[in-house]
């Protein structure tokens, strides 16, 4: 093939990708959100919008592939990555563009409250054990003049841009060839990290900075390392514990895997000089990182809770639940193999694709007797992350969802898979090279498509959108003011204990709760106390009692994730029950009080 033809084709593809993205953006600008609750973000746009998004993303992958496998114009593949960056940033901006108050009903709201604590009082909250992400939010708000609430919506985009920069640094540390670097960066920065990427989560910030840790870890192993590299690496070692505990654990796994592989493959001879080098480059960073993490994290109540949960998970039986049954519970209520498989694909599809590519790369390197150290590193990381992820399906570890662990696998493994796959494809010719390139592009395209369709919660994963609307926020503001002068207990189907932190800085909310003992958000009784055909829930309610119902909860329990607790019929009975007095209704938030009917 003439060299000018793939070059021209690549440039034409990039133009088509940009046009597709601009067309999708224009559709968004003509259909901005109203601020009211949306059960699914995906249903707010027509199919043509998602075709344009998919087209732009697939074109970005194809242009990178053409540059690194056929055109070979140095770093021209960067333009494909820039297109991917713009597309992903556009998707991450959707909650901001659609006028969400917050994107997230649970942890995100607490992270906002912790960020506001820094703005209002200048110091992290008492229970804030990963303050750097919240410091970012406060600095963004102070630097731009926007509210912390808006800053929290924008931070996923900012963190993603920083993450791409860190991915470039890691790619350059692993290999100095532009073609290898291109595939590494592409595999790392595809939007394959699920809702953790679109919401404000310190865990995702930990992933992005794990790349920086790995980059300088590798650079400081080289004989050509500089003093600047060593100093930056030391700073990262001490900073990582303040970003997220799981990022530290992933970094420790990387250090152990690196040197376990070196020992097993004989890449470092056990002579005296090398032993000293091994001590300085393995024991010292491992000890520094572990000591800084333990010293910091052990000061918080969360450390004791985490240790206790791990201990209980390891010593207690699983209450007779099979592994498949436990997985069904975790992914929300499926009880058929077909449904379970569908959920596994939509929830964990990108991780499964990346793990499959890693196994293929391992097989290639093993058969060709190349990349022995990288092969061992891959195998050890695959074993560790997939084992922990699988265990989290069956037992209650620190974080109940395996996505938290598999995201770290997706963040680490591709960096060492890409060089093997890239070299293999580069050495092929003719139809074999075209076939291998096509299969790899198809795999990454599938990972992209599944990733985009899992950036936001939807019925595909038996969930509803986790939008926190302004109407819901107004309802909680009314509840706070109303509750101060009331003596009743407050109930909610999902308890709402985290949602109340949308009302202000962490210490202010905690102070309000402590000064109003009756203001306790508790779980509503199952089925609101209705049993079978009887409609007599009075026995299970304390009198007086208040009940909060949000539009988010109504939609959540229509999808069947916890139908053993509430069903759509329960909400219908509740609406028709005259013994509940509706005090407040903002559309997305309803507050009712329980009152006994006369003559009962």
C-alpha cells in the first residue's frame, strides 16, 4: 500500500470524527437539562446522538491504529488521542450541562461536603482520610470563583485531563518508541472506568496518579535516572496515601510484582552489588510507601472498620450462599444465567476484554520467549486483581463492588500488555497484520462502547440514574429546617444518611444532627409496613414519624434491585393511604407525616 494512502485516509477519518463530535455537541446544546430528575441520561438523547458518539470514539481508535501500525509518522497518533480526550470530556460534562445539582446520591455528596469543609474552615474534615481530591475541589472553586457544587461536577473532567498527561509520562517511561507509546496511552485513557470516572471519586484520582507512580518507579530503576526523578518519586510516595488507600495497595502490589518477577526470571543476579541495588530500589520504596500509608490511615475510624470487615469476611462463613448467588445479589437481583451474563458484560465488559488481551499478550511473549519480566508482571497482577475482585463478589471486603478492584487492573495491566501486542502486530505482514490489527481494534472498540454505556447508571445494569436534582436538594433543605423543631423520627427507603451532606460543610451537618437528637435518618420498614393484602402499617411506625420519598427511590425500586424490600405496588399503596399527610412535595422530593385515623 502506498504510504500516502493511509496518511490521507487517517486525516479523512480524523475529520469525520471531529464532525461527529461537533454534531453530538450541537444536539446537547439544543437539549440541555431542566434540572429535574432523569431516570436515565441515555434516554434523553435520540439514537442518532449515541451513533455519533460511538462513531467519533471508534474513529479515534482507528486513527491511532493507522498511525502506529501503518503510517509511522512519529507522534501523529496524538491527534487521535486528542479526539478521544475531547469526546470523553464531553461525556463527563453531561451532568454539568444537564444542570444536575450533584452526580451521585451517596459518596459524591459526602465528598462535596468534605470539599466545602476546606473552603469554609481551611482544614479537612475530621473523618477525611483522602483530602487531596477535596483540596483540588476547593482550589478549583477558589481559583475560578465558581461554587464548590459546580467544581465537584467539573472535577471528573479535570482529573481525566491530568490522567492523560500522566499516561503519557508512563508510556515514555516504559518504552521510547512512539508506536509503543501510542498503544499504551490509548488503552489507558479509553473511558472504561464506569461510573467512578463520571462521578467525583478520589478512587479515580488514585488511578490517574497511580500511572505517575508507576512512571517514576520505572524511571528510578534505570541506570540513567536523575536526581529530579528520585525526588519526584519520593514526593509521590508520600502523597499517594492522601489520595486513596486502594491506590497505595495497588502501588504496593506493583512493587512486589516487579521484584518477584525479577527474582523468578533471573533478570537481576543475586550478587553483592545487585543485592544492594535490590534493597535500595525495592525494600526502601516499599517501606516508605507502606509506613506513610499506615501512619496516616490508621488514625481514622475508617481504618478500624476496614480491618474489622476484612477479618469478619475471612473468618465467617458465607451464610450458605453460593458464589453465583452472591454475584447475583451484588449485580442487583438477576436469577437467570442469561441475565447474569448480560449484566456481567455491561458491568465488567471492559475489564474482561483487557484481561483477555493481557492473557493473549502473555501467551505471545511466552511462546516467543520475549518480555519475560513483563510477562511475569502481567501474570502476577492478573492473579492479584482478579482474585480480589472475585472475592469481593462472594464476601464483604473493604469495598463491596468488584469494580473498585477491577478498575485498578484496567489501569495497570494495559501499560504492560500494549508493548507486547504492538511489537507482535508490527512484525506481521500482509493479511495477517491486517487481521491482527482489526481484531485488536475491534476489542478496544467494544471496550469503548461498553465503557461509554456504563459511565452513567441506567436500566442496562439494573440501576437508575444517580442524579441528585435541585428539586431534591430543595426538599432536603426544607427537611433540615422543618426537622429542627420536630420530635418525630425520619425514615427513607435508602435511609438518606449521606444525602443530607448536600446541605453544607461536613462539620456543620454533623453539628446539626448532634444538636437535634430526633433528626435521625433511618431505613423505612420493608414494604412500608404493608403485608400481603393488608394495609395496616401502623404497628411498624413510631408515632409521630416522617417519611422521605425521592424520585430516585421510586425509580430505583421499579428496576428490581431490591424487590424483597420495596415494590412498585408498595409506592402505589403509600400514595393512596390517607393516614399519611403530605407536608412537602417538590416533584423529586416528598415529605409525609404519619397520623392515626380517628376511630382506630
